[in-house]
């Protein structure tokens, strides 16, 4: 179990380094792609949890993740459409996608309480990473005020997700 948590944490923290490695910071088009990708990946993780978990608390959390991240992504799509911005793929969104695929494959091999613990541990690590990237790179790098505002709203919501996941991690021991 500890090995799974360490691996999930190591995988989750890699994207911050990729984001931080960009000299001038990501462009608004790259930020939009990173934010949308991160949200979509958490929706996919939530769908996996809904398929595999029978724990009512884990299922309720997964439903919340899917609902909230879909709502933020819908707002992001509406914003970039209104601004005529095409989200730009970049090394960070690619790394997020690759790492999520690895994590999803690992979680697919688990079942029952082992799955629940690993899913929630990954959600804690993932939200810590995404929130850190939002706070230190994405929000400060955003040029467009509306994009910056959406990211700040997302950070508030995703901080609540992180706290919920941390609380749930103690419950599903």
C-alpha cells in the first residue's frame, strides 16, 4: 500500500516540474489546455472509481469529482470559445495524460478496499499537485483576466476537493 502511495505521489508531482521548467511560463492557450486536461483526467479517474468501488463514501466523492470537474471544464470551454483561443497541447498536458494512464492501469488491477485506498490516496496527491501548479505557475502566468478568474475559482473548489480527499483518506483506512 505504501508503495502505491509513494508511486502515486511521485507520478503526481512530476507535472509541476514540467510546468515550472517552461522559462517564461505557459501561454494562456497552454494554460487552458493544461487546466482542461487536468479536469478531464480527474473525471476519468472518478468514472473508474464509480465502476469499481462499492464504498458509499468513495462513490459519493467520485460523483462529486466528476460533477465539479465537468462543470469547471464546461466553463473553460465556454471561455476559450468566447475568447477565440485554441488550447495548445504542451509537455505538461502530455505528461499529465501519460501519468494518469499509468495510474489508471495500476488502479484497474486493484479491487475492494485496496482500490478505494489507492484511489483516494491518488486524489489527495493529484489535488495537491494541481493546486500547487495553479497557485505557483498557472494563475501567475495567465494574462487574460477572465482566465485568471476561472483558475482562481477552480483553485478554491479544488482546495475543497483536496481537503475532502484528505478527510476521506482517514475514513477508508
